[in-house]
C-alpha cells in the first residue's frame, strides 16, 4: 500500500513537469494566445499562470506636445485675417495690429504712403482729402473754412485766386489782370482800382522860387500846399504837387505814379 502511494506521487510529479509542454487535443493549429495550466498535489497547493499578448504604441519624446491655437501676430495668415506680418504688425504699417490691411479711410495713417487719414472725416473739402493727402493751397481742392479759393496751378497774385488761396479783390495791392486797372489803395490816381486821368494845371497865381515859411511848410512842401489849395478851390479832386525841383529832387523823384496803361486826359 505504501509502495502504491509512492508510485502515484511520482506519476503526478511527472505529469506536473511535462504538462506545460503538452498540446491541446485538437492539435497545434487551435492554440490561442492565452494558455492556462493548473497543477494540484496532495498538499492542496494550486498555481495558475496566464500569458496575454498586448499591443503598445510608442511616441517620440518623453511627453506629448500640443500646438498653440493660431492668433493674430503669429505671422501666419488665417482664414479670418486679411494679413499677418507677425511682429511687424502695427497700425502705421501695411498690416495693422488687428491683422487688417491698412487702407485709406480706416483712420490709421500708413507711414510713408498716407499723409493723413481721418477715417470717415476724409473729404476733398476737409483737412485730409479723400485720397489721404493733406489739403493744401494749390492742390485745386477748396479747404472749407481755411481757403477762400483754390484754382490749383492757376493760382497767382495777378489771377482771380491768389498764390495764398485768397480771392483777389480791389485794395489788396495785387493787380488782377483784366479786371483791375490798378490796385494801390492809397496811391494817387487809383480810385476803386480804376486809374484816374492825370491833370496838370497852371496856377493863376505867380509864386517866387524862394517861398517864405508858412505854418512850418517850406520849399517844395509849401509849393505843394499852394497847388493843392488852388485845385480844391477849382473843384479838382485828388492830390496835387508843384512841378518844381530842388537841389535834391525833382518831379521824377517826387511824383509816384501807378503803372501803365492810364487813360489819357
């Protein structure tokens, strides 16, 4: 009896040693990825081994990286951006800080291209024109409240609109050709920008060359006073001077005449 038990234990031990090498009854073609073997002894110890095939995924680097969301200023034009020059974006540059194209009328002066940009206030009669240029005298665009006129290249001091964009009027000392005969305001012989005929008369009184002093008037000044008094008494308007000379000056020096042409008397 004892010999039989010994044989039974030896047989069980052999079975345990060789079981891991046994195949399934259906042959090697039906083997699966998971094999389980169990051995039992009289000592009631039980062991179970399980092998499982798995699939692993490898990634480059020690950690996963995430790309940042696109934004204005990253230098990449996104679908909702008109432009993106990255760090060069600026409100005075071709691409603004909001990633929009800098154009005339947006209120953002483009350096080196636009002289000004007042946005919706741009107008050809305003300080900043519709083309984003400064409204200046001589550009042919009337700047309301600043310029009285602007005929562009036709502006001239002898034209209807002067070189300073003022209307050429009588009394401004600027001769408007074809309209004014003269414009010397307080000059003798020019009245309302019309030339008066020049009159010469011979006095009815005779005066000695060495005139006495009267009321601080002497010499030529006294002679002029005599001529003026006689002209007034005769009903001749205007200013008159004596046609006399001194050692220092004569009629050519003393008579201030408006330019030609003049009406003949």
